[in-house]
């Protein structure tokens, strides 16, 4: 099965739970920047990882975001000087 790029981000209010979630993600050897992790997963791996993470978080207080990325786009590092030319918005969250 082909691995697809994804981003996982979290906002966890409790330090102990936050450390456990970070350890889970690091066990999958995913690259990260603070509470945002970039990874390449099969759908089955993503399901397993999300089940593990859901065991660690408090649904009422914590937030977990999982987004599949379009693997056909070339990765672009965003900086204050970078711009990306999108034909149309792919996802809008308000």
C-alpha cells in the first residue's frame, strides 16, 4: 500500500497528556516542529496511529487535527518571503 503525506497537529491542555501524545508520535518516527508532525502513512497506519492517539487525549479539553495532503504537489517551505500560487482553496476552516 502506498504511503501518503499527512500532517498531524495537536493542542493539549495537560502537560502529562501532551508528553504521552508526543512520545506516541515520536515512536512512529515522524518529523515535527513543536506540536505539528509531518508524516507519510498508509491508510491502515493512519488508522492505527489515530486509535493510539485517541486513547491519550481528553475529548473535552484537547484538540487533534489530522489532514491528508495532496501528494501530487511539490513541497514548499513557507517563510515570510515565500508565496504559493493556488488556483483555488482546497480547504477552508473558519
